C-alpha cells in the first residue's frame, strides 16, 4: 500500500492566487515527520516546510503553510500569492519513527506538477 | 547555493563502462543518502550512511556500489549498468539519521543515461 499519496498529477494556478496541493499518508507510528519539497526542472530537491506529528500548530514558512489534519492523515501544502518561479514539481514525504531503529528513510509521494500562469 | 554538491551533472555511459558519481556536503552533517528518481516513479532510497557506516541498503543491485570515505563525501560506483538504470541520482545529507524532524538537504542530482 502506498504510504504517501498525492492525487493531483498536475495543477494550474493564476499568478498571485493561492493553491493547495494535497497529500495523504498512512502510518501506524505515533511519531513521524512530514516534509514538502520543491523540484524545479533543474533537478534539485528544495526543502520547503516540515510538520511533526506532535506539533499542535500548522507549520508556516513565508508563503508556504501546511494544513495538517492528523485524524484525516492529511498534510496539504498551501502556497499563497503564487509566483511564476513556483512552477515546479512538489513532493510530499514522510519519515517514520524516532530513535536508533530509524534509518532516516524518507518515503516520497508521486509528486504534483504545478504551473503558475501569468 | 546548495550545501550539497554532486558531480557530474550529466553522465552518458555504455553498459560495460565503469564510472563513479560524487557527492560532497558542506553542512557538517553526519548522515548521507543516495536516492534514485526514475521517470513517473517516486524517489527510491538506495543507501544510507551514518558517520561513514552504511545503515541501510535498500535491496539495490550489486552493480551499484557506494563508498563513504568520510562524513563529507559519498560516492556511487557504477559498473555493468542496464538501460533501466537510466535515472536522476540524488544525494542528500542530514544532521543525523535518527531524528525524524530534520530535513534532508539534496544536491542537484546526476542525470544518468545508459546506452
């Protein structure tokens, strides 16, 4: 079973508008971390935002915010005031567990391609 | 400017060649990772090193051989590759392996094409 599901292969948004990229996850761990990465066409994976499973507040980083709904196991990325440079592939990822048994494995979703229209 | 540098950026090789991918991190991290990104597939973790010791080998074929001489450098030695090995190979690093709240920082990747 897929652990990270991104159901939107492609999204369009008008410049200056907000957009939400969906991510649902599956884990039986109580302690886990959720990450969003941006991958432009150049290939580099750029870390955007992190949400811990015990964090009560939704994470925010500049124009990025994470809509974390733990009971629904969803961690949607919200980009406000979209810019042309936001056009890229966006990946949701999860890291399970803490402690010595954690090998640092990030589990990635399939990604969502976002295109910002001028 | 990325704190993780990968070379070369592009590599074309035949199936009988031997080549190496190099990764260097300037972030003072203790953990380093190799990922494979094939078209239309999620990123797949290949190897994890913590303080130069391999802690994860994710059922990767032996034609891929990692090497971590120190905590700043990671290599992926390639030999007798197959066409399905054509992909983007991404290196990443993080402060430690064991803490789930630390992001992994990625390099630009090496785009590998097997003829």
